C-alpha cells in the first residue's frame, strides 16, 4: 500500500542577471561627436542675452504710502471726535473713510492733470543714443518754448540735432540750421529752443527728441504707470506705486501726487 507523501518539495531555479556597467569613456565618446552643437547652443544663448540687455530699457518702480485721515468736524464728543474715531486714528483702523473713494480720486484724470501742470510734463525730452532713446527728465539741455500753437488739440514733436558747440541745431532731416533762442515759424506754430544748464552739455550726445502733448493726453499717458491700492484690509493707509523707465520722473510724480492730494 502506497502512502501519500506528507511533505512535497518544489525546486525553483533562480536566474540572476548581471547589471551592465556604464563605461564613462564610451559614454563621453558617444556624445563628443556633437560637440559643435553644444558650442552653437551656448553661443546663441550668449548672443540673445546680450541683445536683450542691450535693447531692453530698464524699468523702475517707485512706491510710497499715504495715510487717509477723516477730519470731519461733525463728530460728536471729545472735541468732536468719538471714541471709535479716536481708536481709528491711533491704531490706523478703518472707520468712516471710504478708501475706494480716495483711490478713485488719486487715480482720476483731473488729479493727474494737476501733477502734469505742476511738473511741466506736457513736454517730454529724450536723448537719442546708438541703440535706445531714453527719457532725460529733468536734465534736458534745452527747453522748448512754445510761443503759439496752430492747433492745441494735436501733439507736436521734433527731432533736434545740435551742432558741436550747442550754438545751433537742425530739425529732423531738414538741412536748415537754426540758432538757439531764434524764433522758428513752422506749420505747427511758433517756437524757440532755449539752452539750459545740463550734464549733457559735457557729453557727446547731440541728438534729442522733444514732444508736446495736450493736457488730457499727457494726463492719460502718465496715469498709465500709476497704481493705487489699500496697504491692507484693516488700515487707512494706501499704497502708491509708479512704474517708469526714469526713476527721477517716477519719484517726482508720486511726491507731487501726494502733495496735490
């Protein structure tokens, strides 16, 4: 009589595969054939970076903060000031002042028109370099004096090319040479170029542009770089920032805007 085996054994064959080793020399030789492609990519990257830095104008951001105070004389108690308003003024928490209204006032065209008038920004001056044209407010070496305009609703612009001693200039491609402080009778009106002290008189730059803008158009142009927003949700402080290629101009706009407000 056969007996069934109580235990059975299964033999399993384990096959181990050897991990291939990476030969560094063969790996480098494999890609060394494409060395020219790596050099070309590096060269193109350097050229693109140089062109970007060469032709792109830097942009600056100037910011400040403004405290909105509510000096309404109709407040009751404590010399016209309620305890809630006293706490608001001391702790800078918002009380009855509507910050959104103040933001609209600061961002309004009429407020920017006052800034433009105060800083004489209807006239824009720029120096023409080999690559870029740069705003030079307030260091322009000359002043465009407007005696009479043929049409005050249209902008006027000139390319001014001074001679070596700054005694005369030409306008655009016109070969006629004008003397400084000489009255120019042009289709756009009557003008004078008045020299003024500037660091540019000691430099080699002789090509400039000047543009006059109507007040409303100038206000719209300069308002484009302004941003007014609450500093936070709890305080009566507004954050003002202005972005422009000319940091001196941006600072002047912010300071004058707060002064006019």
